[in-house]
């Protein structure tokens, strides 16, 4: 079999002093942290699409990469070559998981039947590859946004035939995910939104999307898929507005359709910031609403208003994210996927490795720092103290519903209360965090 | 009684050809549009705070205005002088409604008892003023964000005493609103959010806020207040993050606490854009979720990242907003409030009038244009046609829940469906809209 | 010859009451405004690239358009078919001008020699087309950003061979522009910037870019090109940072290389807003610095952080832009180009017309409104009055350099001056503007 | 003398393992780095205004702090008490420098003469304080933005009397700065911009500002002030648009008035990001243009659109900034000022210390990391290699101006050149940077 990344040996942990750019400095898979190995905590996945489907084009630029599997040729043969390259990459990278969209791995063909057939064949190939390499599937998904049939939405399309087409892809992708032992199934509604309100019926489209989600959940139970169904919020791009704007919006949608126990969120750092939130905010919000599912760790650029999908490289940002995840009990079926791509000028095969190695080291180091924060949890202690009044008489009665607005007003006025201001200590707490990050 | 705006006569409609800057060009209160007068459609309110409490300071600048009622003096006397000026202004402006926060109209005093007492006295004054002038109260509210006691939240404060203080203000403000015949009661949670997640318990604060909202709703029913309770979304500022981020977020919160039938939203244009949405989006979203209550018409500056609270002057933007409101059946208890302020260098009393006249004319003209759009509703016809498939067999079955995911997939695959792309016609529709705006 | 837009007859002015969506409501080419025809004022151009090269793909989506000239086939034959379609479109649209990049009109081929040869052949075709239709060339340009060779810059590339390649394209495109009677030559440095400072030498790249601009200016004079050289500012996208960030930045660059009398700017609305400015700001700034050259009228979406290149549809925004242009004396060699594209779901040929018709009507109406503003220029009169003090003794002496800092301080202190505040009248002036827009 | 910060002993270096929140973990003033002490590299300053003048108000909130020097009382007595508190703070903090605006330290009084007199008295006080404590003045400045007389600009005001008032403040502040041994004089044009173009003459205001800058430079030379004159760029806030938008804009302005050798920039992190740039970008740009003067190290919040002036706490961001400064040769007269304020809820005196300690530790650690990067400068080596072609024949000839556009085109075409793509290695380089930050 052809070797595609000849200059790269399997990537190993060599410690922070190594000068080998193709080694891990911090990700030591078996190192135990708070009773679990790094590998179990982080559950890293690499993705098929950015690494093996994207050709290095952007909206102003033509493909820049010269990958063998993108040369002209028989579509199924090329899909197999791509799978060879992908599994060589995943294996050498030493990630335990990968992720894919249906049309990443199989040619769409010229009809729905061709699609079904091609995809089925490629699922066989993937199954074989998983078996050979030990790689596992973090999640599968269907791409219902790239084909022009979805230009006005998939589940929210004005044409029920397009809904049906998308549903068929979801049906097949769920089946494949189950068969390949996938631990989650993800829905990113890239075109579930609008380009203009002038031609859009918001209420109708919400009903359609709610119906699709209910079908998905029903199907999951019917086929006995044990993984988690995940919605991936994003505020916009490619559409002007996307319905799954952020975690809080998805929560309202799920409550509306009675799905808040059935579906969780897959949070992406870059989507969080495009929605006007910090990455930590979205993770903490999801945790507080019981929706934390999985993470796409890729970041944006703070000065750019689109999805740059860069590899995470901030230990400062991700230590706080890891801290939220650890506080929430860690991942169950979720993990850290890199929905990341190298910059367009990073044309070499090695660049794919540099990107992931940097990302994995960033998250590993963030885990270590966050674990230290959790061990002697000064932040939580401060919070407990700060809200202590709510465990006392007045606070308890209010929260328990034992006092009406009038009761509270009477109490306060009769006692002519004067609350005492307490410092919020933000700078003190920020210094505490840095003391864990920079020993 | 002192006349504060001596250079200004009561503002009248003079038509679009007038050169009188202190006349309305488009707002003709009694003109009938779609069976109701402009006055009944628009239900304009001017606000107490920006016009009579703000002194022309900004975060880098000292007060720039020299209003008589801001000179040193006995606080209650000054409050009465302010009321004289305010009602002279409202009356000359010919708005039917006004709005206030408790501490806009009465001095806070040095204790809760003083507050209660001062406010009660000033409510008498306001009642008298309303009776003399015929002005009505669109809504009342409590300011639980300016006093430093609220620096870490009001309902979401870590100290239940602060919650109790805020609840007392709300209790008194609701009582005053009812007594003064207010048609709505508004809650803007300016400090209900966080400065840093490092000292914040999201779950706890959400519980507190939910409890407060439940108390408010219970109290409304108890006292027989017939108006609408409104939450005003805003994403941030003054806090780093505000829990009532946008309409979709508020919807999830209300669903969580079973309040989605009890509370509606008061949408502000500037808050919409700070949250990353168009003003039309927020209005359309609220209408589609059954939450459309009232509007703060003031806009932001598209290049600035804070709340500039400028008077609306875009007929293009507001025609679309009015169109959404008309499609939703118009206001019931709500109206258009100007939560707007003149720019700091607009130091003259006349400037307050120019700002409001421009805003009222903008909204009046937008109403006229939108009414024309509704009369022969080309947009709605296009939408009906675009989604027609959902009234046919496949669409109906899907929405009715008569087909499972597998059923849909089987149908699509067996028929090897190929949906036909249809143009979204955005440019065509944008031209249609402009043809209504620019005859 | 094949007719590509069979459903569209040549677009004519029919007035604001027409219900024909393929007619102009406001653009009446020969109507006289302030002594010149609308056609002469506006100097409209349509572009080759968005209309005839873009296939309806976006970063998440595959091509959505099914144009005949994008089907597989001989590259030169397809280029000729594209030219047929383009000139049919331009002619039916009744724009006097068009614009192109070298590789819009001719296949790049597999080598520089092929490029030169293909382009030369297609220039012959364009010349013939211009002669047949009477269409003129507003400007030509070279695309030195799409081919992956330019992924790290064209003039600012770390490899001088890439500079040479780009220079060759510019050489050929300038020659073609001259031969085709082009009235301007544009340089948009889409890749002249950086992806990361980590691999970038800012000083070196500035020298390279300055050198290229000097070469271009020298070449212009050498070949006797009488048109204007224009730089098109943009802050970012596709690169993280683009050196020609905005007009003020370009001004500093031009001063540095002594080119401020030789090069002007081509301002795009969408680039202005991405740089944090209003469109009017960029136009007014360019006018005040003597750099106003030409305009790309396409707008962005106020909620989106990337270049959406939408057709202008705001008369409110563009009246102010037209007002600045009229105050600056109008265009000389410049004009309004539509660097605009229909939304991806606007897949029909007619949509190209709807977009341009809406844009042309918007600009035509804006011209009419702005002309009214200029006729009795209340804004300029107010400005003259506001700054009147600078024509009096103190102001004149200061500006003439007749007083040192100490002189001024002595004068002010000795006289213990107390300047009197004057209202800035912003709301009053905004109302004046609306009174012109909405008669 | 009263001790204002009784709970705080002079802050000392205790190393990264300390649990004392009032000690430095990383700032070890005398530690030698690349041949200079940390103190000499960093040249830290604390500011008067945010720490001793700001009362904890925001645009929605009343003062939250209860400082003794803000209580009612004789203005000069309060100013002296404030000076006592300030110098106690600066001394305990162990910063070598401080900074002030004229009206931070002295009451404005009711007239220009009172201002001059009050300020002169307080300069005596400051001189005495400096002598007692050994503190030095990094820079002085005049506040020509808070008083309402400046609401429409200071140097750019439509009224030359306001220009004269501002010039008088600058005259006095420059004199005070010289007398107190200040090492720089800063000009931040907070109101030098516009609220609306509708009442603004851009050309006139630019002339006024240019004249003021020339006066300041002339005065500097006349009085023999040896420090550096610095302009502080900011894009907006409080005005809608500020003329000194960013470094590139200031460069164009300075070139226009022949001042590019006389004035440098004082770059603020938060202003950089508000202008759409990274902090590193602004520092690198200033260095590349020869304008790097001094730094205000305070950061913004990536999700907020206004100046939050937070203490720096990102070693990741500031290592790159320090790297640029070290590459540029380090500061001469400049330094790191903290134009930072604690969050409003940080009401305790200790919070002022926590903020600065965190900021100083962040910058000190960043210096250490950046120094390691410089020692074996992999980034610069990579850059040298990347641009090597420009030291070879073709590159040299191009840059030297020895080839015309035609020469280059002929060379390229004759040789049918095909440049070879090289990876930009962004991910590799980002990993290198992290390997220095996280050993």
C-alpha cells in the first residue's frame, strides 16, 4: 500500500524539552490525571473533511494542495485512496477517534440511489480500516449543506422533497454511525437558517426542524443506537442567520419540542466567538443547562468575522474550558474533535501533523493545568462563600417559593435593609488562574 | 408655573413640505391607516430617563447639559421641577404615552424607607400630571442597576438581601404602574449577568432570576394588574454578559420556568444589533414565538460596539419592522417607546424635540410604507407559493408525524428523488420592498 | 449567435409606478441633474467576475449555477461563449461600462506564455465586442490572488519570482486596458498582507509593494496611459490582514513612496464597513485627502463579518455618499462599478438583472436626492457658520502659524477665556437629510 | 500622614510558588535579562486617573467606590489627599514610574486662571512627592476631552477659542512634565474626531490638528524638553470616529505635516483591538514605520465593543508583543503604562494592587519568554530563509529599481517562469512559540 506521509513516523510523546517538531511535548496518552489517563479524558478525534476533502481553496482562491487523492480518476478508487491516506494519518497521529460526513468518505454520485450504494461500499471500507488500525469513530454526520439542493435549507427547505433527501442522508449516516460503533451522531444545520427574511416563514421552518429532530430521536431509539445525538450551534455562515445560533437558543428550541433530555450540544470554539460569547461561556452554559455533549476545539481569529477553524493554541483559554468540563464530570460519549484546518499556505503533508500536534499539546497541557485548579478548588470555594447567603434563612425561603413579592418587600422595608457591598475580586481570581497556568 | 421649553410650541403635523423643524412631516396622529389611526398603531411614548435624568455625561466626559432641575437643591423639589419639565415636554411633543423608572421620578433617599416614601409622593404628583395633561403611562419599571448595591446583580446577586432590595423596588414600581394605569411593566436586567465566570454560579443565578420572574407574575395576578409583563433582552453592557441575551434566549428561559404565556419581550433595536441580529430579526423572531410585546425604537451606530441609543431615522429599516408588527396583528398593550438620547453635543432643549420629531416621523412614514406592503402582500404571496409543497401529500405527512425517518428515506430512495432548485429571488424581493418605500 | 438571457429584453426606464421588475424605476439615463445626465454622473459598470466567472459556490457549498459557459469544454471556446453572454448581459442592462480581471476573460493556461497568448486573443475578442455594442471599459485589472502561487502574496511574496509573475500579469493587463480604452487601472492587493506575523517581514513587504506601485506608475507614463491608477483598500479577507487597510492607511503608504499625486483609491462600501468605517466616511476621507477615484458600490451585511458583496439597496446610505461625491465635483475617470453578486440561491439568469436594476435604481434615486441637498446646501451652510471663528482673527493667526503654543496660552490665560458651548444639532441635521430623501 | 492602604505592605518578589496574593510571582525587578534588569526593560508606570480619579461609575451605574479623597471637601485639600494616596500606592507597588493628566492631579477650578494656579500648586506637591519617594514620571498629558467645552473637539473644535483653551492646557502640562523630569509627553485626542459627518469639515479639522501638533513640536524644542512626543491612536469612543484611528493612520497624518521624525505613538492594546488589529500588529507596524514609542498595556474583552481597560493577563499575547519590542531594540524613553482599571465590583483598595500585580507579573513573564525566543531566534532565521530570494539577483534588481515593469515582464515571459510553492508553516511556527511559553 502507498505510504502518503513518508516523512512522518508515528508521533510519540517526548516531553517539553524535545526539539522534534513531530513529537508531542505535553500529550502523554497514558499519563494519569485525576484518576483517568489523558487519552480517556481528552478523547481526541481528527476529522476527515478538512484534512482529506478540502483542497486548499478559499472564497478568493483556487485549490492550493496537490494531494494524490484529489487528482482526476474513478470516484470510488479515489475515495479508497483517500481512506488509505486518512487512516495512515489518524494512525500516525495517535488519535483514538476520527469523525466524518457521509459525503467526505463516499462520492455523492448522480442520484440518491448511487449515493446510498457508494456510501454503503465505503462504510465497508471504513469498518475494515477501523478493524486494522484500532481507530474508533467519535461521531458520524451527514453533509446536508454543500450540495446546491440545500442552498435554501435541508430540514428547513421550502420544498419537502429536499427535506426528504436530507432525511435520507441522515438515515444512512445514522445507520453507518451505529454500524461503525460511533459514540455520537452530530447535526450541524449549516443551511438551517435564512439568507433573507423577505422569503422566509420562520414559524414553518421551526416546525420542520423540530419535526426532523423528533424523527432523528425516534429513529435512534428504534435502531438501538446508544450514542448521543448532538446539535452543533453556529450563529451564521454560510447563511445570514442560522437557527441553532448558540447553546441558549438551542435550549429553547429543544424545550419547545420536548427534546431537552434527548439531544445535547457539540460546542465549537469558533462558533462560540462568532455568536459573541467566549468559548468558556458556551461550555459553562451548556453544562449549567445539562446539555454539554462534545467539543470542536478549533478556534477563530479574534479580528476576523468568519469561521477560520484554526487549531487551538491557547492554553490560557483552554485551561478554563477544561476546568468547566472537569467540573461537569468530564465527557461521557463526547470528546475533543479538531474541526480545524491548516492555513491555506500550509501545503505540506507535515503541516497537517504540526497543526494537530500543536492542538493536542495545547489541550493536554490545559487538562493538566485545569486538573491542578480542580484539586484544590479555590474558585469553587470562593463561589460557595460568595453565595453563602442563599443557604441561610432569607435566601432559602425566597428560592423555595415561601415568600411572595409582597412578603419580600414587606420584610425588606420593615427592616429597612442596607446590603453591604462585597468586592467581586475579579483581578485576584484572574491572578489565581494564572498562578496555575504559569508555575 | 415655569415654562421650560419657551421656544417650542406644541408640535403639529404640517406635512412633508414644511420647513418648520419643530413640526411633524409625516406623523399625522389621526390619519387612518388600515382602519386605525396612526396614533393607535404607533402608541408612541417618550421616556423620562434620557430626557430628564441624563445630564450629558459619557464615560470620558462630564455633564454637558445645564438643566434647571439638575442644579443643587432639595431633592424632592428638584424631582417636582423635573416632573413639570417632563410633562411640559411630553405634552408639547404630542406623544400619548410616557415611561419611567422608579428612581427617575423620585429621589432614592438614604434608605429603603426613604425610597418608598419619596416614590409614593412622586406617584401622587405623576397621577396629578397625567390627569392634567391626558398623558398615559405605557410602562413603568424599577431601576435595579444604577445603584452600586446592584453592581453584582439584582435578582441574580450573590447576596439575597440585594435580591430583596430589588424585589422591593419592583413591588413598589408595579404598584405605581398599576395605580397610574400603566399598560405594561418592563424588566430590564442590566446587571443580571456576569463580569467574569470566575466568580459566578450560572445555575444558581438562573434559579434566582426564574424565581423573581415567577414572583412578579404571581404578584401581577394577585393585584389584578391587567397589563403585560415584559422582559427586555440585551446581550451585554454594562455587564460582560447579560442573561437575557436576545429573544431566543429569553424564550428558553421562560419555557424553563413555565412563563412563556405570562411574559413577553420588549425589543430594542440597538440591543438587537449588539446581539448580532437585525432589528427585523428580533421582531420577527418574537412574533413567531408568540412573545412580541413592545418596542424600544432607538437604534445603534453600525460601527460602534456599545449602546448609542440614537433616535431611529431609517425608514428603510423600520418599514420592515412595521411590516412584521402589522403581520403579527399590531400592538395590543405595547407601543413604540423612544429609549433614545440626543448626542451629548446636542445641549439645547430644542434638540430633545428634534430627536423625537425625527423619530416619530420615521416611524410614521414606515407605518405608511408597511401598510402599503400589507395591502397587496406580494411578500406573503411569494412565501405561500414557495412553501406550497408543505400543503401537499408528502409535506403534510412529514409534519403530521405520519412518517418516520425510515419511511421518508425509503420513499426518497425508492423514488430516487431529484428535487428541482428554485431561485430564492432575494434581489427581486428587495426591489419590491424598495418600490413600496420609494414611490 | 446564442441568446443567453432570452426572457429579458433590453432594460428601459419606466418610472416609479411600473410593475415590470425588469425595468428601471429611477435610472433614467438621459435625465439631466445639475447640468449633467444621470448616465454621465453615475458612469455605471457591471463586472465580469461575479456575473460570469463565479459559479455559485461558497466556502461551505458547491457550485449552484448551471451556466452554459461553465460546462466542460475547450477553454478558449468557453471563454468566447462567456464573452458572448457577458456582452449580451451588459448590453441588455444598458450600463455604459464594464470591468474585468485578466483571468476573468481568458484562461490562465498552464504557463505564463500560454497566459499571455490566451489573454491577447481574448483582448481581440473584447475589442470586437466593444466595437459592436458601444460598451466601454471602466477599468481593467489583474487577478494576482486566486492562483495558489499567490497564496503568500503577489507583490509582497517572499519569492521574487512570484513578484515577477504578478508584475507580468499587471504589465499585460495594463496593456490590455490601454488598448481597450479603459479609463482606470485598478490594483486590489487581495493577498498583499499576512496570514501570521510569525513568518512575515513587514518592512520588506512594504518595500516590495512600494516598488511595484512605482513600477506601475512609471509604466503608465511610459505607455501614455491617460487613465487613473487606483488602489482598492480592504482590511482583511482573504488574508488575516491586508496592507491597504483603508483610505487613511493607503494615504500613508502613498506619501511614503511619493505617489500621493499619482494613485487614487477605488472605495468599496463593503470594504469600508469591514474596516470599521461607514461608506460615507471612506468617501469623505478620500475626498478630503484628494484621493477619491472610483467606487465599488456593493454593500455588506451589517451583521456579517465577511465580504458579502451585495447589491446596494439603501437610498439612505447612498444619498450621503452621492452628496460627498457631488461636493467633491463628481467623478472624472471613475464611476460606480457593481462588484456585487447575487445571493447563491438566486440561480436564474433574471436574478443577475434584478440585482443590477435594484442597484442602479438605488444609486440613481440617491443621486436625485443628493442633488436636491446640494442645490440649497443647508448642511454646508451650517458647517460654514459652525467654523466661522476660524475666519476671524484668532483662528486665522493660529492656522497661519503666526502664534506659538506659548502665544496662544498667554492670550487665553491673560483673557481668562470661557468658550461658549454650541449645540452640534445632529438630530436637527439628520431630520434635514431625511426631509430631502422623503418628500 | 494617613495610611490609605493599611492592609498592604510594599509588594516584593516571592517567586512563582508563593501563595501571597500581594507578592510578585514573576516580576523580579533586578533580575538580568539579555543584559538589562527587568526594571529597565519594562519601565512600568501606574496611572493616576483610573486608580485615583475614577469613582467606580459606568454609563449605567453610579459611583461604587468610597475613597476618602472623593468625599466632599475643599478641592485643593482633596487633591493633596489624593496625591498622598497615589504616592503611597505607587511606592508600595514598586513601580518606578507614574503618569497623569493635568486635571487628575489638580482641580480645574472655575476659570482658566484658576486652573493654571491650581495646577502649578499641585506640580509643586508632585515634585516634593517624587523627591521623597524616588518615583519618576513616565509621561504627562493634558485632559482635553472630559470638560464639556471639548464635546466637539479640542484642537479640532469648530471654535478657535476652544483650541486656545486646549493649547493652554497642553502648554501647562508640557511645562509640568518637563519640570517633573517626565520622559515623554502624550497626546490622546479623545474628542479629535466626529459624532456625525453632517456637521463636520474633515479637511479643516485635519489642518487644525496638524497645526496643533506642529506647535507642540516647536514648543518642545523651544523649552528644551528632551522627552518624546507621543500620539495615542484610538479608533472611536467617546466619539463615533477618532482621527488617530490606528498607527498606520497616524503615520499618514505625520507624513502630511512633516512630523514623522518628531512624534511617535503610544500604543494601547485595547485601542488596537477596537481598531480591528491584534496588539502585536500595532506594535510590529509601529516598529516597522519607526514610530514605536511607548505602550499602554491594558487589554479589552474580546467580546465587548468598548474600551474595558482591563489589566493584561495573557502571557501568550504579551510574549509576542515583548518579542516585537525586543526585536526593535527595546524602549528608549517609553515604558509599559497600565491605563487599566479594576472592574467596578472590585471596590477594595487591595483590588488596585491585585490588578497591577497581575499585570506586572504577566509582562515580566512575557519578557522572560520573549527573551528566550530572541536568544536563538528561530522565527527570524525562518524569515531570513523565506525571503532569501530578495538577496539574489532578480530580487535585488527589482528592489533597486533597476528593472522596469516591462523588464520584469519580459524576463518572466521569456523564461516562462513557474514559481515553486513553499509552505508558510504557520502551525509549525505557532508550536515553536508555544514551546517557548510552556517549557
